[in-house]
């Protein structure tokens, strides 16, 4: 018998570069009738980013190669429950006759619940996921952790299938007593081919020269917004402590901590050895990764960090704290010693001193990073996503059959009881 063709809808808050290659690949699959509903077009259209204090727009195409529509946001746009509120989504789902509705929006946004109740009303299987490896909150508030411990087991039972982006996230969902066959690891990926192809075009010597870095100097990279929970100051201080000669520290990114970091670099006597590149758009990032000898992500809260995928595809080895979701799946398989305890400046300083002292080993790790990324690819994500859709539909149907069976049993019992009374 031919395989059933599923009509699938993804509900996404806005277009993001790392998701687009997967969307395009899903759109090409003959077993899917695939569509994306965007609740805003942030990133595809210019928008003011308060952390960068500038109008930003990704400089790579985000809206071609797949079917999509824009569902207007009637909310405030703030980071709050009613900041994202898309009431027309109800009609999109109810009228779309979808087999599968997959929410890429958090349950702390009202649009998630619009999608959930519309899917349930229309009989579609409903999927949503988790990218976190722990219950800890980004702001460190313990009441949020306690709330999650109580609420999440009930929350994730609402899904016909739970999709997780990492091994750590899968362990967390498993710890909530969600059945194993209701959990799908759909790895968070970048467009590996795009990053590798762009990396091959980079003139490493020319770009490093524009940064004021000579051929015999090693470059350590931080690539992310300069926000407190990403702990860029840890890297700056650990770099100072390591005192590795002929080494340079590069910050690619902007944000509220930039001025403080520049001041601290001056206080540490590192002004001549630290570069602040500011915001770097997508098309220029391959040059940044290729020209670095090691990228470090010291975050205390980082559900995954797709910058790790990007850097490794470009042949840049990565070190990360144990709070980074990608550390277990991407960093440790290449070099376990490059995962260190978050906030431990001594451990990070020792890591830098060891890593930067052996340039031949760093060169071999460049090759190992690229090789490992072949195992964490968009193709793997697409295959896992298709499996998650099929499982969600199967679980939805089993649930419906069970309810129908229970209803028939109840009706039969009631009829028998009436006959006895007669």
C-alpha cells in the first residue's frame, strides 16, 4: 500500500536562519503536504532590536523554497504571555484539515494555546518540544524551577509527540515520566552544506590581517549577543589569567555588556589584544569562524546554541560550559576536555592555556569538528521530524480509538443496567 501523505503545519514565531533549510527539505518530501504559519516576520523584514539599538534584518533569504503564510500578531509584541497573540491562527488550523500541527512556540505565549485547542478541536495530532537540558530558569529564580517540576509532567502529556533538540533535553523529558515512544530527538541543526561551502571561500589570511592578527597568533572567539547569561566576562578574565603569548581574543556580537567589557579589557591591560567586531550578519559569519582557532561559549544558560553547529561546520573547534546544550552532542565527541563547569574561571583558564599551546592539535581538531558535523545534519533532522509526525498521528489515533472503545463500553454497561432494572 502507498504511504499515507500527511498534511502538516508548523506554527513558528518568526523566520530564523537555521530552521529554513529544514523547512525547504520537508517541503520537498512527497509524503508531506507542508506549510509554515509565521506569527511575525521579524528577521525577514527590518525590525528594531533594542539590545543592538539598531534596525536589523538577516541578509540571507528566509522565505523562499517552501509554503508559508503570515498570521498577524494582535499582541503587544513584548516578551509576555499576550505579547504573541494570533487569533486568526484558529481559523487557519480549523479550516486547513491538517493531520499534524507542530508548535515551535513556547507554552508561555498565548498563541501556543490557540494552536493547541484548534488542533484538538479539528482532530489533528499536536506536537511541541523542549530544547532545555534542565529545569533551571535563565534568571535563576528557584520558584520557576519548582513550578516546572510540578507542571511540566502534565504539560508534556498534552503532546501526541514531544520533540527534543538534544540528548540532554531527551533525558530531561524522560525524567518527567513521559513514555519513551512519545519522545523524538529531532536534532537542532544548521545548513551544514551552506556553512562548509562558504568556509571554503574564505581568505583566512586577508580577514585576519584586517583584524590586525598575524599568522603566528592564535585567535579565541566569542560569538553571541553580549548578554549577562552568556558570561562573556568569564572568557575575558580567563583569557587574561591564561597569559598565553601571541594570542588574541575576538568578540563577534553586540549587546548591553559591550561597554563594560571594553572598560574591563582596558583595566586588565588587554586593549591591544582584544577585538570587538560588533554585530556580524549571517553572510559574514563564515569568515569569522574560519579565522578563529577556537570558539568558546561560557554561557550559564544555553538550551542548545546553534553557533556551535555553525563554527564546527567551518572547521573551528569549540569549547563550552556544561550548561550549553550542544556541549554533550557536539563538543564532547570531538574533545571531552573542552567542556568545563560553568562559571569556573580556573578551569576555563587552564583549558585555554592547554588548547592554545598546541597549534598542531588545534589544526587536527578543525578536521575532527567538520567530520563530526556530518553526523548531526539537516538530513538527520528531516528523517527524525517525519518519524515524529507519523508517531504523533499514530498516538492520536490510538487515543481516539481508546476513547471510542471506553465510550462504547460505558454505553453497553448503561444499556445492560437499564435492562436489569426492567
